[in-house]
C-alpha cells in the first residue's frame, strides 16, 4: 500500500508540474505583453504626445497575476532562494527536517495570504467594486486571477509536502532532498551547462 501511495503522489506531482509550467509560461507572456504596452505608451508620449490609456494600471495587474501564477513552478522546481551556509554541513536527516520545516512555513504563509485574499476577492465581487480610473475595471476579475495563483500554489504545496513526508517515513532521504532540498552549487552548475548545451545544439545547423 505505501508503494501505491507513493506512485499516486508521484503521478499527481507530474500533473501539477505540467500545470505549473503552463501557468508560469502564461504569466510570463502576460508580463511581456504588459512591458510591450508600457514601451508603446512611453514612445507615444515622447513622439506623438499621445498615451495608451490605462497602461500603468494594466501592467500592475499583469505583474501581480503573472507573479502568483509562477509561484508553484518555482517551488516544484526548487527555484526559491534558500540560505544554505549552515544547511550544507548538516547531517542528511537534520537537513531533511529543515526542508520539511521550510515547506511548512512557506505553505502556512501562502495559506494565510490565500485566506485573506479570498475574503478581499469575495467582497469585491459582492459589491461590484471597480477601479477608480478611466478604465473602471471590475476589480473582481484581476483579483480572481491573482488569487487563483495562490490557490494553485497552496494545492501544489500540500501535494509536495505529502510526498515528502511519505518519503521521509520510508527513510528515503535522497527523495526528500530531490523534492524539497536546497539546490546545491553542483546541481545549479549542471543545469546551466545543460541549458547552454541545448542552446548551442538548437543553433547548430
């Protein structure tokens, strides 16, 4: 039965990773589109004394939404910043305990933000709040999109925590490190070399 649970959790994590990759990609394109809109607005202001109405407001929404949509991807790929000066010298079991504590703390904070964010979103939806700008954007729309990133992050965090606890209970410290451990310098260097090799390969005729 434990092996079956591990398999199911691994399958769920793969689905979560694919979904998080798509969300991060969509968020990145959203931020790029916002940057392009701001650039056009700046050029028009300079050359034609015109402006794209609401460029600053829309770019703010894009930045907030695109950021939350990338949170889960960063967590699942261990891209978040960790202070590991002492961590690298800890015994493997102590390091695994620190990893679990870090995920718990991150998940607790994200859950708190999602909880209060849901209250704000629900209130804006109930009273039909609109932005106090010329666009008069219904605030429930960007709030729902922003909050969905946190909700997805919490869901992925719970799944990741469950798989890590299962690995720790089975004594598989290597799996715990692979799932939630801080990335070593060697791992980061290997990833940089892999990306460089793929980039060179894609440009080689």
